[in-house]
């Protein structure tokens, strides 16, 4: 699954978050992190935020994991591990 991490919250606009939520299936989230449905592709995410400066976010692969290997704890309590950087 893909994750989008907002790296610059100051310059990030709420409308971009709203567009992501309206147009794509977000299955989980945490502070500044959106976790997308397995079927969601990098290209789909980028098509929604094509006008957003690329230095404001990072997109990467995530997988569910145990707390031992947790990079991100989502609001649901699920742990995720970052697999690689796509952007």
C-alpha cells in the first residue's frame, strides 16, 4: 500500500487533503500521513496532487507490521513499516 507523508505542514493546504479524501480511498491515517487502499497507485495519488510542490510531501510503500518494526502508528492503532521511497 502507499503512504503520503506531509513534510511541510505549514505550506500544505487543507483543500489538498480534502481532495485526496474525496477522490481516493484512504484506509488509515495519522498525524500528517495518509495511508491508501492497496489498489491505489502512485500515479493516482500524483494525479490528485499534481499542482502541489513536490518538496511538501513524500510518497512511499508501506506494509502492516508488528510494533517491533513500526515506523508509523496510525490512528487505528495499526503499525506500518516504510518499504521504500517513491518520491
